[in-house]
């Protein structure tokens, strides 16, 4: 199954669970794409003693998942040069993820 995940939060536990879901789905053999929007574009590098979002994000990429991030959201936070695993994308890309997916989940 193709699963699209839209993440709109950088709240530690919610974002951590979203990426755990993405990792689990990918490891089960599903094709998974994540689109980061709003404050979620700040998930890369986000760590907490209990909820290491960045570690789960990188586990997702290592498992073969794809991450896209809203370019407008990135630019409004002046993060253009600090993103390693999240290429700058557009709303067209977000729509394409939803159209591509059999199921879409939001966090």
C-alpha cells in the first residue's frame, strides 16, 4: 500500500509518534512519503530526552522513506540552508503525495 503522511507539528511526542508510524509502515513493506508542513519543517534536528524526533526521522530515511517539506514554511523560518534530509517542496508536491497515496494520515 502507498501511505502518505502529512505532519504539521513539532510537538515532541506527536512528531516522534508520526515518524515511528512511518518507520513501521516502511519496514512492513509499504511505500511511504512524508510531507512536512508548518512547524513540522523544524523536525529535523529536534531532540528530547524521551522523544528523539530526529532519530526517528533519520530511521525513516534509512528504511527507504521519502520526506518532502513545504518550501514556504521553510523559507518563513529561514531554514533554507539547514535542511539535510528534507528537500524544499511545494503545495503541488503535497497534492501529488495525497493523489499518489492509497491512504493519507495526518499528525
